[in-house]
C-alpha cells in the first residue's frame, strides 16, 4: 500500500474510532447488537456514473425497505449495526459512514440519507484485499458488540491492486468474520465471465458464507435487500457441490491481467 493510501486509511479509521468511542459505555464495551455488518461497495471506474448511481441507490432502497426493518426487529436484541464504505484501488477520504445502530425505520432512513449525501468519488483499480482489510479493522474497533460479524462486499471485477485477496480473506476468517459476496455481473461478456466463481473460491469465507449474484441493474435493489436479509437472519446456506471435472479458479487472475497495478 502506498504512503498516501496508508495515511488516508488511518484518517478514515481515526474518524470511525472517534464515533466508536461515543458509542461505548463507561466500561469501554461496545453497544450490544445482533450482528455487525460492513457494507463494502465497489466504486471503481469500471462502472460508469449511471451504473454507480444505480448501485448506491440499491443500498439506499434496501435500508429503507420495511422487510429489512422487520428482519432487524425479529432478532434477539432487535438491532443491527451497519457501516458503509466505497472502495476502488484504495479506500478514499470521505468514502465512509461509520457504525450506525439500526433498530427503527427512522434509524435506517437516517443512515440511507448519510450515504446519499456522500460525494461520488470513483478510483482506478480494484483492491478487494484492501477493502477486506479496511472492513476487518472496522469490525475490530470495539464500537459495537455483535453476536456475528459480517463483511458484505460487492464488486464487478477481480482483485488487481494491493496484496493478493486470499491473505486478507484468510486473516478475516481467522478472526471469526464471515465474508459474503455480491459479484456484479451486469455486462454479458464483460471483463470476467466467471466472476461468481472467483468470489466463491477466492473472496468469501467463514461460517455460512455465500455469494448472491447481481445479473441486472433492473433487479439490483431487490438482490441487495434479499442478501442483507439473509445476513441479518444468519442462515447457513446449503453446502456448495463441486462438479466431477472441477477446475480450480486462479485467485491471482486479476493481478496477472493487470500486472502494473499489483502491490501499488
């Protein structure tokens, strides 16, 4: 990671840490919630402005939907903590909404309004590894105390900047975090036809991890909402069955395709 990238990430996490301290009780313990969910959203230039707006609007619609609130309030504590950030080759300044505890429609709408007000800042490159590392740091900040910790990561390409994705994934999973994936496959014949397999084998991990594919922008909001509801409910998906002629996915395919971006 470059010096500038490191400084930006430290600044963002410092802001999140300040918000975390405000949410802790006198003992320093975070607020108890049923789950901590980090929404890590691709803001790379491979999406045009209209596609990016549709993606962000999908998250806003999911947060504001009554089905999501019904699922939240059905939990043991009736509240879930969300954090949201947008990433590309790095996590940029102004791209974070830190932990917000959602227990009512008003809570969810307020967080959606914060996301809607964020500046649109897209960047070059796709660093899933840096997104996972940043999300892991958020989950470690102590502001909330969830029975489950989840990283919900969306993207439209393979990791092609920063460290390899497997290391970041394995470190998060070793901490008990579940990583779920939302590969955006809205462009037939796009940069990576097997992005769903890449997410299955190289990105997701942890207890109950799953992939839900977004095949079209017209149903993107519905896909996000269904995915969030599954994450809040905490089901364990059916085991994935590999075909007899299974060919492992190359988890360095992005780095090999875009060599000049690797480790920058």
